[in-house]
C-alpha cells in the first residue's frame, strides 16, 4: 500500500474539495506524459492505479521481433523470453517501466501536469460552490478598496462590489463584515469572477428569508418589492395561513426582526404592507402611512386616481415624490394623487363626493348625538370633584 500517496490524496480532497478519483486520473495522465517526455512517445503505455491502496504500475506493450528497430515499440526475442519463456516472434508482451528511472525533466513535467490539474479542479470546485449561491445572499469581509470599487472576501473566493452596485453614501472599512446579493458568477481562466450588489431589491427579500421563519418556509410570501437603496423600501406581503399576520410576522416582537434588517442596511426605512388582489385596496395600502379617501383603479390601463385629505397630500406624495413613486413601482399602477379640494374642483368625482358627503353627514349626526348625551352626563357627575391641574 502506498500510504504516503493515499494520505496526500485524502488531505487534498478535504482541503481543496477535489475528489480522489480526479486526483488519481491526474496522476495517471502525468505518468503517461512522463513516459512521452522520456521515450519520445507513449502510444503503447498503460498505467494501472489501485484506488484503494494507491499502488500503481506502468507497462509498455511491445512487439517481439528478430531485429529491434524501435526499442520503444519493439523487443528482441531473447529479451522477451526473460519476461515470458514462452514468448515467440510476433507476440505482444508487457514490459514493466520503472518510473524512478525517468529523467529530471520528465519528472518535472509530470509534476506540473498534476499541479495544473489540481488548480483546474480547485477553480472548478470554487466556481460550482459560488454558482450555487447565485441570486442568493452571502456574508463577506471587506478587504480593500480598488478605486471606487471594493474587493470582498467570501471565504474561498473574492467578489467585486462595483460602484454602481453600492448604496450611495455607504463607506466600508477593511475587515468589516457585510451581507451582499450575488448577481453573477463567471468562470474565467483566473478563477471565478463574482459580482455582488448592495442595491438589488432581491437583497431585501433574502434578508427577510434569513430573519423571518414564516417567509423562509413559505407561510408568508413577499409579493412585491420597490426599493430606493439607502433611503426607503416598500414590500407587500401575503399570508397563506389565515392565522398568521404577515405584517406582524415580518415586523417581529417589538420590531426585532425588521430592525435587524434595517441595521444591516444602515438605517434604510422599510414599509411593510398587506398585499391584496383588489388593486384599489393594494394601492391604498401602498400609500401608507398616508390616509386615503378614495381609489379608482383601472386594471386594464394600469392607472389609478387617488383622493386624499388635504392635510395628507404631502405625506402621500412623500419627500421629492418618493412615497408615490415607490407605491407605483410596488403596485405596477400609474398613480395620480389629488387632494380632496383638487378633486372636488376638478368635477371628476362629483358622484363619489355626493355619496361621501351624505355618508359623512349622517355619520356625524348620529355620532355627535350619542357623544353629547354620554359625555354631558359623565361631566356633570365628575366636574365638581375633578382635580385642577396647576
């Protein structure tokens, strides 16, 4: 048993992730290459390796002839009988070749063949490992800045965080640990080239999958995401279990789950809303935290007209139009937002406001009557005893 070779193969298999069979194949090819370098040809060379013991042997098939013209391919009858006493002219015998007798150059070339094969297999193993993480998140350690880009160590390979995939204003220090979304993994002669992102909307989804068990197991689905990296993100969630509140599951106890994601994103605000098949309800939810009076959505044209109270108009639109812009991306509708005054003046909502005013007036009369009767009674009983605050 070739114990030294066997131990070496086990170590390479564990450290490099290269199978023993692949390494044995590399050794076989290196021995054939060594024979070619030593003898000038290797057409008649056969290598046998026992995968269990790693014992190997090299043999050359030679034709038995009277006069040897090519010592690599032919052998004399007298020499053949030293190996096989029954050898005759025209027979083919196998002659053992001592690999220890190879010259320095042949040995060095054989070594290079093995090393090249190890490098190729190691590169292939690393590529396969990270190709499987494409469209997923990984944790990396910042190594250094390369101009406006960053080199990120992912363990067995380095990734590149390009400037256009960075959140504006984010600055990283060497040795800092960050989470990244793997955009693409390319196989190159120098090893896998891994492109990562901090701005991709799918980063949000993967972070919620890692933090929220209900999202990971499919109980809660993230139906849509709209993101302006570094500023604000809106996500619409839906629960497949009526007993599970999708928003509550994503927020977590005292906001623990969503706060963990916000911290990873360095303070980026996240709005979590309920998804609804009814586009009007979905649009109303998407404009949160603004209150909405009316939504008229056209599913065919993918447009919607929204009316909000006058004092809620700026909140509905958001700073520099961000809230409305994200709501439009989240729902896929082109949203036109008007204040109540603008809507009344336009005349487009007359029918709606007639019903709306009638409902509001009826509700106020009923509510005010109940309120006055109940409150007055309570006030008369407690007003004299009520303490006066200084």
